[in-house]
C-alpha cells in the first residue's frame, strides 16, 4: 500500500512457503498493526515521527489508563506503563509527550526526583509544553520553591492561557 502523505506505508513480512494458517494470520495482524501506526503517525501530530515509538507510547497510555479505573494491580500497571514509555523513548529520544507521561507515572509511583527529571526532559525537547511546565510548577510549589513554581506557572499560562490549572 502506498500513501499520498510523506511516509512509505509499504508493509511486508516474509513467511515460509508452507506457513501455517495461524502463522499467516499472526503475520497479517502484525502487518495491519504496523500499517495503522504508520498512517496514524504520519497524519496525526503525536509528538514523534517514528511509528514504533508511537506504538510503545500508546501501549504505555493504555497501561496507565488501567490505573485510573481500578486500585487493584495499580503498581503493576504503573510499572508496565513505565516500561512502554522507556521503549518509546529508546526509539525516539526527543519524544516530549512521552517524557511528560513518564513523569506522570513517576509522580504516581511517588518518585518525585524522577518525575521532575522527566518533566524537565519534556521541556528540553519541547520548550512550549504547557503540561510539563504546569507539572514542574506543582513540584516546585510542593517543595516551597515559590520563585520556580511561579516561573513554571507563568510558562504554562503563556503556552496554554485557557488552561485554568496554572492560573490557580
């Protein structure tokens, strides 16, 4: 399959001549998944141009969302989300949106130093990331570092003036 957009969406797999129906079906599922992520990554502003990174990021988001619906196994899902976000960042080291979400996972795992580092990395990769600026504002406010808290709140407001969180 060839696309009109910038990406080459040709997806191929090699199968042995006598591949079983199960092996063929598995390969087709993998191909369909890859094609979906290639098309999505090309046409939607995900924060990464690398489809494999977007795939791992999406898996991380799914794992994190499970923590929002149940307290059971919350720690397991947070570690799973962390692993997926790490893999996405391995594939795309400047994936600011992924760094931000990794910071959220660390915040929920009560690892404030790692959370702050992840939010700072998100800001390095995307200086106009309002959510990361807001998160850093909150971290500095909790540490009673008022000047830094205000600085990051002002950054969040400058980049997303309609988002009420930084104003409060």
